């Protein structure tokens, strides 16, 4: 194995892992220099969450699937990630329970929304993002769907453009042959290339597949995935709308998220998609959201955590190309999403953390 020839894919994997460790080293230095105890604790909590996201992304990287020459480096990287996680665990444990609780309440969400096409995941993603922003939270709404949709549902002009040329670079071994530009950190990418949206949120999207070309999507998808994995600032809520179906979860686009919302509609095909998705989500906290239901019964074995009713006003808003939250803010579906925001924040605020300590 020591004489294994490194191919382009191996070089890309090694560079990617080096960039991950650089992100973690930078974040740890920033957290250590934080003068406020609650904010420092929130920083370590965020690192507790971010390291497992890198571990989830790394899970399929094994010999026989294009990484044969990088296997020793991958093993070293896994060990390095465990060491970073152990450090974060030990630092969190030094804070007293009150400080940890206050820090947990400052921690932003990391949420991926997935499901079958037509189940309402884009309306859900966009409305969640805007309602979180209306509460004064820092929100990044990310579109990982190569079909246009999220920008319009947010109330922004629809766009087929992805990241600009200065944000990406070609790499023969990268996914689709592209990656985030060297020397550009995920946090810098968000600051420089995300777009201001309604209610003060920021929007970041991949390119769209048009009838003429797939290049914009291929160039920006890998970079946006890298950005979401590396956004470690504890105060940011990140809500990502993933492409419909099982492909993007299979490719680990959801790895950044500690919570995954699986949207299911009343049709049996929607339930079939969800049943295919759930086995890919064992390392996160998936919840099922029943969307666009009237009086249909739940699917067997797919008891929903929350329900968003079928709403003609929302359908009419979408038909007209309007953001439902603007066109029908008091519609039953919008009220249901507002209640869902409360549940998400309550669950996040009471998430378990490491016990011990007394700083």
C-alpha cells in the first residue's frame, strides 16, 4: 500500500481532508479567544456538531470506490477527527450546566429537507428559513436542488446561476471535476457569495440544469456541499432544500445536517421514496413531516412528527410564482409551519450535551 500510485481522485481526497482539518483548527483558535463563557461554550458545542458532519461525509470513502491510494491518509484523517471531537467533548464538559444550557440555546439549526418531488419540501424549506429569520436569527437558506424553486419560494427572483467563477476551480479528481476554490474558506464563501434575501436571510444556491447545459450545476454543487460542511459558526441556522429523491442523500449532501426533515405526501410513491431514504439517515435525527394531506390516512410505519395540511392558497401562490409566506401568510399551511419552527427550536434548546465540569 505504501507504493500505491496516487490518482487524481486520491489527490482530491487528501486535499479535501487537509482543508477540513484547517477549518477545524481555525474554529478552535477562534473559540479559545472568545472572552464570553457562554459564547465560548457555544463554539465548542458547534464543533461537537461539525466534526460528526465531516465523519458522515467521509463514511463512503473506502478502498475499491476510487480512493485506493488515499486509504492510509483516510485512516489518519479519521483518527484526527476523533481527536478533534474528543477535544470539543472535554472542553464542553468544563462548563457548568447553566452555561451549557444557555450556550445550547444560542446554537443554530443545521437542517436538511428531503423527500419526493411534489411533496412540498421547497415550500417547507423556504417558509422555515424566513420564519427563523423573522425571529432575528442568522439564517442561510441553501438550495441543493438543480431544478429551480427555492429562490422563488423565498420571494426572490429565480436564478439558474450557481457560484461565480472566482468561487470554484477545476480539479480532475473532484466530484464532477470541480471544488471550492483553493484559499477560500467556507465562511468566506458565505460572506462573499451568498445573496441577501427577504427578512434578512442569506441565500446560496447551486446552478440549475437548463435545456442547454448542465455545466453550472456540475461546477457549483461540489463547492456548495463543501461550504455547508464547513460553516461552523454556532449562531447560523442553515436550512437546505435537497434535490428530490434518494440520489443526493446517497451522495451525502445531507452530511452537514444534524437534523433531517423527511417530507412525505399522501401518494404511495412518496411513501416509497421515504422508505428508501430513511436507511441512509441512521447517523442523524430524521423526522417525518406529513405534507399536503387532507383526510388521507398516514402511511403504515411512517408516523409523522408534524403535519402540514393541503392548502389551496399555497397551491395558488405557487402557480403564480409567489412566495406563499407573502401571498397567504395566514393560510393554515403557513400557521402549521410556524408551529413547526417552535417545535424545532424547543427540541434544539433541550438537546443533550456533555455532563460534568464547573467552569
